[in-house]
């Protein structure tokens, strides 16, 4: 079974509405995809993060910081993010043309977890009405190996 990132956002919002995992406090995302899918997928995953984690939306984001590292091969990039309100994010993407696109997600709440490991549909598109004003992928790429954590704003 495969899913789109937009369907994933809807499913997670529905699961969070049940309050079974409590308040989200951390999310770990590992994306494996061909290079042309990565920028759009990273931006969509940042929309997911902004939608579900306290401190990652709107003006609250200004108090957070992130740090980007990249493997010397250039095939794996990791971003560690911390909001000013406490929740944290680990976002890793791995360039792969040989493997099908997939996503591993672990959303940790104060009362439980949501875990997902699924292949993803290709051809991701961000609806311009829903797209973020920030190109997160470009911003992350521009701050790879910065010696200090970078403020979001």
C-alpha cells in the first residue's frame, strides 16, 4: 500500500484528534526518494510538521533553531529542529534512484506513538494554496554544515 504526503497529513490530524497519543512532542521522519522528489517532499513534510507540532507554526517558529548535516557522499541529509516551545524534529532524506520512494515516521506524544513505514506515491505536488511561503529544502541546503544552530527566522 502506498500513500501521498497530503493523505498522510489528513490521517495524522485525524489520529491526533482522538487524543490517544496525547500532545505531540517529537517527530522523526526518514524519507528515501529520487533527487527530483526530495525538494517537494521536504517542503510537504515541513507543512506536516507546522500543522501538528506546537511551536512550529507561524510566528512561534521564530523562537526555534535547526542544524543541518550532510554525509560526505551527499546522499544523506539530516536536519535536527527544536522549537522554542520544546517539541523536536528529526528529518532525514536519502537520495536513491534504485529504491522506491518510502517514508518512515515516528510521532511521539506524551501518551503514545504513531508509527508509519510506507512506500510513497510519486509525482508529489504541493497545492499552491497550501504551500509554505518558505522553500525549506532550499533553506536547509544553504545551511549545510553551518557550525552553529540556525534560527528559523
